């Protein structure tokens, strides 16, 4: 199986996934995949994002966490369930 950190973040668009950053000062910032691509450029991966991002408060490189958006879970309300996740993402979800 290919390295999940080397996969393009663009594969996550439309899947109800958020990418949150956490650092030493306990600051948490949540990005959608589209916002992360807009900020860091097309073709960005989780590895590249982890190397480029820095906390504005403490200056540390934050840890990245991939998780499902709270509003998307199977069988909830009458919303359409998101498409099937790529296989490499399943291992990253906590």
C-alpha cells in the first residue's frame, strides 16, 4: 500500500474530511481540504503540509490530524452520504 502521507490532499475533497493542526501551545486550527490546497498550492500532500505549516503563536510545526467532518456520518438526517473514502485515508482516521 502506498504511503498515506504522500497522497494528494485533493483526493479528500467531497468526502466530509477535515484536517486539523495541533501544536505545543494547544492551538487547534481546522482546515477543509480545499482551504489547505488554496493555502499551500495544488498537489500538496499531508507530508508537505506538515513541513510547511507553522503555528503563528508559538512557532512550532503542528501535528496534522485527519478526521471526519462532524456533520457527515452515515444514516444521519436526510443528507446524502459522502462518497466512499480512498483506501489510504481509512488508516489515518482515528
